[in-house]
C-alpha cells in the first residue's frame, strides 16, 4: 500500500495486490466478524474488493507492465507458493471429512486444527519471505542514483 504512493507508475497493480491481501486478512479474521453475525466477514470483504477494483480502474494503465514484471521475478515464486499452500493445501488438510476418513474412530478435531494451522503458517511465512524480498528489491532500486529525486 505504501509502495502504491511511492510508485505511481505501478499504482494500479499495487492497489490490486493490497486489496487482495486486505480481503484475505478479513477472511482470516472471520471469527471476529462472526461475533457480529455469522458470515458477516463477506460484507467488509466485498466492500474492500469493490473499492479496490474501482480505484484500480482509475489507474488501469499502471497494472499490466508491473504485473508482468512481478510475474518475472523470483519473489513471485515464493508468494505464489505460499498462497497456494494457504488457499489450497491448508483447506484440503483442514477438512474434517478428510481426517474422519483417515483417522476413523481416533479422529479428534484438535489434530486437524494443529495440522491446518501449521500448514497455513508455513504458507504465510513463504508469503512474508517473498514480500520481504520485494521490499529489499524496491529499496535497492530506490538507492540507485537514477531513481533518486
């Protein structure tokens, strides 16, 4: 989000990335939103998504090239692998149906929770690592003389 302000030439892409991660954060905080009403997390997530898309449309000329640059970076691999782990594998291994089938009569939800949260943590660590690499790369680019203002 801070980079969207610093780099107007990539603002649309960076706003979309910010909106995506903000929506994921809202989804992860569903327990908090469930205190208001079950499934309430959908409303703030939809609001963030709508505002993100509307703002990114205003900056539509700054989406495509920064996206291609990101897809061509090593940071993309870490972030995508982390997101895949969080969004796919943790859901598969967090399925009660899966564990009931595997563990039969020995099934206890606490084991499923530990495994699911551990896998999610691994995914988020990879996303964090990739994000830190992005920050380091941006910092190095800004330190070059041709980027100084």
